[in-house]
C-alpha cells in the first residue's frame, strides 16, 4: 500500500486516484447491444455460449428449479437469508413516501407516487455469487409496489445458477429469471427479445461490460447507477484495533483487483501496525492474489494531523463505504458530507452492511457519493404531479399566464390561454 503524510504530500497527491489498466470496451459492448437488438434470442444464445460456455435451450430458468433451490442450501443459510430479508425490509419500509394534495377555491393540485411497472435486476456472477444483491435490489422494488421484477444473472458452464442466489430469489418471490450475464443481458432487458419483455429500469452492479452497457442504454430505460470498483475508507484513532482495521481493508480488497482500500489516521503507530497486520492476514485469504494486487495498486495509508483533517479528506474522496473506527464516532457523523454509507464504531465493519444490517449495499462508487445516493425505494417510483383549475380560477390567472408566455415569445402558449376567454373571436 502507498503511504501518504499530509505534512509532506499535497492534497492533490493524496486524492489522486491511481491510474488502472482499463479496457476499451465501448466498441465491443456496442456490437453486443446491436446484435441483441437485431437478432434477439439468437444473439443471447450465441453470446452466452461464447462468454459463459453453455448453450441456452429455453431462455427462462425453470420455476421448479428456483423453488427447489431452498432445499439445496443448508437450513442455517436459509435462516440467515430469512433474517437478512426481514432486516432489509424493515429498513426500507421507512423509505416509503406518500403523495400529497393541496387545494384552494377553484384549484386542486398535488403529487402521486407511482411505482414503476417492470424492473430488471442484474445479479453478478462469475468469480463469486451474490444472494445479498438479490435481496438488496428486489426488496426495495417490492416495497415500492413494482409488479413485475425480472432477474438476469450469469450461470456456470452447465447453465446452472448458484443455489444460494436462486434461494434468495425464491424468498423474495421472483419467478422470472434468465441465466444470462454481461452486456447481452442488459441489452435483453433494455430492448426486449422474442422471449424477454423490455423493462422500465435496470438496477444492480456488474463488471465493466455491464456498466458500459447500462451507460449506453440509459435514456431508453432508466438505470440506478454506473457502478465502478468498490471502495472503503476507514478513519481510525488510537483506540482502533489494527488487526480489525486490516481485516476490514482486506474484506474490500478481495472484491476485485481494482477495489480501493484506504486508511486515514492521525496515529503513525496505527499505520505501521495495520501495514504489518495486512502482510500477515493477506497470505491466508483464498482470494489472496486479488486482494494483494488491489492493495498494491490502489491501497492507501494516509497520516493526517487530526480527526478533523481525516474527515475533510474523507469528504473529498467521497467513499462508497466510510468506517469511523474511533472512540466517539457519533461526534464525527455530523461532519460527514459525502459517503455512500457510514459505519460507526469499532464493532460495525462494512461487511455488516453487505449482508444483514438492513441499509442497502448498492452504493455510489468512484467519488459519486458527492451527488448520488444508495439504492432505495425511491429508485422504483415516479413522482407524478397533477392540477385542476375551475373556469373561475382559470379566468383569474389568465392575464398573468398570457403575459408570461408573451415574455418568452411563445404566442401559441399565450393563445392557448386566451382562447378560453369569453371575448375571443375565432
């Protein structure tokens, strides 16, 4: 991991994101999107065979296999998924909004909260399986009132989806599942095929091809966000346990070689101890190579003057996950302006938010927490306004509307209001 000292390094050096090797995938992704748009199911079969190694017969995953998955996992895991579902549901129920109406003589106006009709959920696969993503994306949609939820996720070379992912889908009631991943899955959700009906919005994280595809179809359909590599920033003081901090950094680093793990602390001894703990712990990780490369390329150990400066740097980095591993985390919480989700105290590691706590783990990455939020019930509804004027109320405001329209040079707008006057001759 790279070390920085705010007394020796400029803020620009500290904040600079490490250049990573990127793939020029836009052209490839566009080709996949165009092929699916033109060839439909045939293109989905071709790309699934090419990239995932299995041939799609019937595109839809058999409902019987979805239901049977609950018996293919341990009772302990079923209990954990059920507990997570309950916690996530309780938290997201608090996010629901009501419409409103206001009225005065001759006028009625207000706002309706209308759920989206059909939503597509992308659940990553490949190097790992994510039943947590099923729960975090589907449950807010259900609470919002979405009637049709379709899930796409990569299958293995035999065309099978991980039982834990299917079990999570079964627990949430999802029955329309397609064993398709990558840009071709996003294309199917956006454009539709002979088998798959298009959706109104696509949510869920994925690799660079998925992210690029979502970016390219945005506007035709809605998307939640364009997810980049995951990251965590830990602000720690001398009361933190360096072994725990190292474990939390590694938990993020094992996601992907592009993941970013950062420690910011005013305690120089803490940096030395965490660096030592990282060296010891990383060798025991099954995903050691991924985590080690992530730390080497993107990890940072930042020494600052005090916790105030630590929070200032955290706000400028705007991490996806912010851990406040300090004696009094609530004293710092009010100063946090830019973070996807904040984890308070020594006993609240980021992994709690990944699985069980309740808040959503689909969060803004790559500094986008400066202007965006984590996935919520609001992502699955529209706010639709309405208004009514009686004849008398419209008459009272007619001259003002005409004046405004003429000031903008829109005579047709003005006439639309003027024609409703009793003295207008046609």
